[in-house]
């Protein structure tokens, strides 16, 4: 996809738009497309601009399909749309004030998959556990996986090197090494 044809007017429009924009990301996109039309290789552009080759191919393809320079500008509202709006976050926060068993789930601790099911049951919105974790961060919760606490070992004293019960193994080792 190197080079390609573009009219002088089309190239001038791209350059003029690039020089006018304040958006750094749009400036990079426009610079990449201009350079491709001027014959710079996509691999070299990728290395120079620090973007993937796939991104550059995508930008050139978008411009060739639309035949408009402004297609490469960032549009308002672009980016990841949230599936957890205020209503869904409220449902999550309300659920976290109680135990899952109180809502009919067979668990005493909330997990991301259980919160997904609960959110779907309450709002009809289906999300992934990853989306739940992002929503928890937004709500100020720290998501940590549960850790198991083991009961103290009743034989821990017998297992230490200096215990009186095992005859002070460490002192015997020290005597052996020095003697």
C-alpha cells in the first residue's frame, strides 16, 4: 500500500488540515497518511511515529474510502463506550452493601461473575467480569481476589531448628561444621 494516487488538491487539503489541528493524535494520523501518499514505506513510518503498521493501513484505508481529509480527525464521543452507566454502578454499589447469599446466590463473597449475573438480573445489561472490575475501580473499590487463611500449624515449634524438642538440631549442625 505504498504511495498511491492522490490529487494535488487532496494532498494540499490533508497538509492544511494537519497544520491547523491542535489534536496531537489527529496530527500523527494525518502525517502518516500524507507520508504514505508521498511514498514513505509503512514499516518506516511505523518505526518513526511509534504506531503499529495496522493503524497506518487503517488510516490510509479510511481516507481512501471517504475521500475526505476530516475523516482522520477525532470525533466527539469516540473511544470505548461504557456499558456500566450510573444506573448500573448504583446497582453494583447497592449489591456490595450486602452479601450475595442475601440476593439468592450460593456464595458469601461477591465475585466478578456473580456481579455480572446480578447486574443482568437487575438491569438486563449483560457485561463481562472485566467490565465489572473496571466499574469497581470507577466506584473506588479495590478488586482483590480472596486469599485463603490457613489455621496455625500446631507442630510449628517441633519443625524449627532450635526447638528443645528436637534436641537443638542447629547447634548439632554447627558443632559438626566446626569440629
